[in-house]
């Protein structure tokens, strides 16, 4: 289980996240939606501490890190949290100097210190899962965006993390390539992978998630099942936002 | 056989030997040591605490702002007056290493900065710590972009080693000077020395091309995964 308690994030005077408390049960798939600048990405990045909250508490599995203003968290604590999370980025961020399979093996070799054979077997298994086994030896530069993103998903899953974090995983892709990625994420969701994703992609949010969190100006405005949030939101602001993006995506 | 050709053939063994004995070792050693110093300086400047970073900047400022020949004179002729007596070769080695270190640190610093921030984040997300991210993710990509400018420094260095003649290192150029002193044929001998430097730097240029091909095997541009 993942738990965020009273998370606050400031950059100088600007407040990015205000007193956000959320829990993500095991096996749940949560979509963070909301306008740009609303704090989706920041919140997501607070889970694996790429962004460190100014104050609050982050719990992943059995590890908890507390943050206090003006005090730095211990590097080892941050590392413990990160090793239980996997992250997928909007722009893939595959290691360009490593082949597809080497990208997936990298964390296993360097961080988990697996043997080469064991890591290669695990990586191949994951590449099969995301439908990229036939490109195991390809360089990222020679692959399409959708293919790169599927490899990035395999890389994030390699150490069997407690949670898969996805930061706008389809936003850099055209609709056709986005569909490949949505399919893979949907399959992972059905298999019970815990996921949290920040997204503008309503198709992704509605097809894959079972919990939607609407964030605006650093605050949680509304939380609910996708059906409720997308069909009959209670909050006026949520309704406006949902109708504007569904109008845009229906075009 | 024309006189000039005879002269060149006669001097070739002496010049070659001076090159093999001094020019090439001086170049290779000071480049290897200078590159290491450059890497340390670049990392100190980018990631070190304020005083260390300032120290790195100060070092680069001094070395880049003063002539190499003057630096060599300070080390070889100047330092003995405060009790530091060095033989010519070690003095030259120190001078060239400091010089290469300053210039390459700027190249390496720029190369490290050119790797997208997302690569650090990707490395951290896979659980790597700073050192692992640096060694496995950032430096290999930085190495690729620094090959052309580093090769430039390397080729300049080969030619700059001729300055060591001024502090009595009997390298290629000094060997030529000595032959001139006995034969009074400056034009022929100095052209011959120039040609030998030309051959050396051409060999290095060829090596650079091969290195670039090797580094570009992963295709495309770095931007493609940005």
C-alpha cells in the first residue's frame, strides 16, 4: 500500500501541493487528472521522491519517510522508497547508449546486483509481456515512440516494484501509438499491478483506472470512481474540466 | 640523391628516436593524467560544495589565462628558487598535465551538462545512487559528445609538446634544433620536424574518426530519447 499524508510542496513562495492526503491500496489503479500546473506531476514525483515534499509523510510498503521544512531526508531512506517504485516518463527517457534489453536489465544489474543471465531472462520475460521481445537488441533511437514507451514500462517493472508510476505516459505519442501503450497498461492493471498515473488522456484514465483524483491548484478537488468523475462529477469545477477535455478529444 | 633528401634521411633516426623517447610519451602521459584531472575538476565544479567548486574555477582561470610557455618556465626555472627542483621531463609533464586538465575540464563539464536532466531522473528511478547514475548513465553519454573536442585538445597537445624544447627536454623539435646547429640547414630540418608532427597528428585524427564511429553505433541523436 502507498500512503501520502499531509503532503505539502513549496518552491520558494509558490505552493505547488497543499495538504494532500491519499492512499493507494494494493492492486488499485489511480489516475491523477486536472489542469496543467495543478500539481499532478509533482504529486506523482513525490511518491518516488524525485521531488521531495516540503512537509508530510510518504509511505511505500513498509518504508516511511517523513519530511519537515528545512530538513533534508536521509539519502538511504529516499533510496529505499525509490527501490520499491518504478517510473515511466512522458518522454520515455530510455538510456540511449543501451539496447532495449540492456535498458530493462540495467537496474537489475546495477542496483539489485543480479547476475547477467538472471537479469537477461527476467528482462526477456518483461519484453515479451509488453510485446517487444522481437526488438530486444534494438537501439532506442531506432524505435517508435510507442515501442520506446513499452520498453520503458518493462524497465520500470523489472525489479517488481510495489507501484508503477506513470507521468503522462501517452502524451508524447500520436493516438495510434498511444493505443499500444494504453493496451499494455490495461493488461498490467488487470493483472493487479498497483499503478498511479498523471494523465490528460481520458481514454487512458477511463479504460485503465479504478480511482480518479481530480487535482487543481495543488489541492484534491474530488476523488471517485472513473464512472462518477467522468459521467456525473459532483464538483462544478470537475464538471467543467471533464466536459472541456472530452469535447476536445471527441473532435 | 639530392642534398636535402640525403640530409633528411640522415637525420631521420635521431628525430624519430627523440619522438619515440620524449614527444610520444610526454603526449600520452600528460593527456591521460590531464584527462583524469579534467574529470575531477569538472565534477568538483559542477557538484562540489562551494569552496571546492570555487577552487576548481580558480585553477581553470589561472591555467587558461596564462601562456603555456610561461607556465613551463615557472615550473622548471622558477620553482627551484623556492627549493623545488625538477628534472626537465617531469617538469614538462606537470606543466602539460595541468594545462590539459584545465581545458578538458571545460569540455567534460559542458558534456555532462548536455545530458538531459531526464536521464538523471530515469537513473534515480531505477534505484541508482549518484555514483551509479554518473558512471552508468551520464558519463557514457557525455563521453560521446566530448570525443571531437577532446581530440582537438589531444592534437593541440602533440604540437604543444615542442614547447618542452624551451625547458631542455630533448624531444623532437629540440633534436631538430641540435642538428641545425651542426649542419646549418634550418629550412630542411625544421620542415622535416613539421612533417613529423603532421604525421603524428594525422594518425590521431584517424583514431578520432574510428572512435566517433564506435560511439555512434547506438544511432540517431541523443535528442531522440529526450
